[in-house]
């Protein structure tokens, strides 16, 4: 299938997280649907992760926790925020970076 530039710039990628616990670091992962941001998105204010993280699959959460609650937890924790931004950077910026433009 040939590439087509779209207004909806969503893609799925694996997010790998390392969470420190009482028993040492726990490595885990989940699939995230992320939104490629545009220049106009950058100027709308608010937290960038609210705009980047659209949906998730495979998050090991307690029973009864809603998808919206999971998204809020992932957006608010330092370990998951860093992992989501790293996955976004790897998928969007590093694959397209010929030199050091940033």
C-alpha cells in the first residue's frame, strides 16, 4: 500500500516501561496509539502527552479500571510519561532525522 498523507496522523507502537518497585525494577510493555503532532498542535497549550497519547492496549491494570482512568494514570506517572515520549521520539523523530536539527 502506498503512503498517503492524512490529517489523522495516528499510529500504533510498543511502549517499553521500566518501573522501580520494592522488589527491583519491573520491565513491562503495552501498545499505544499515538498522534503525530503538528506545529499548530504545539501552540494550543496544555500538556503534550494529552494530545499524543490516544489509546492503549495490554496495560496490566487492576480490574474495573476504565480506559480513561488508565490513560490518565499513564499520562501522570513519571515512568510511563518518559517511556511514552521515548517511544514517540523513536517512531517519529529518530527515523526521520538525517542530522542534528533539534
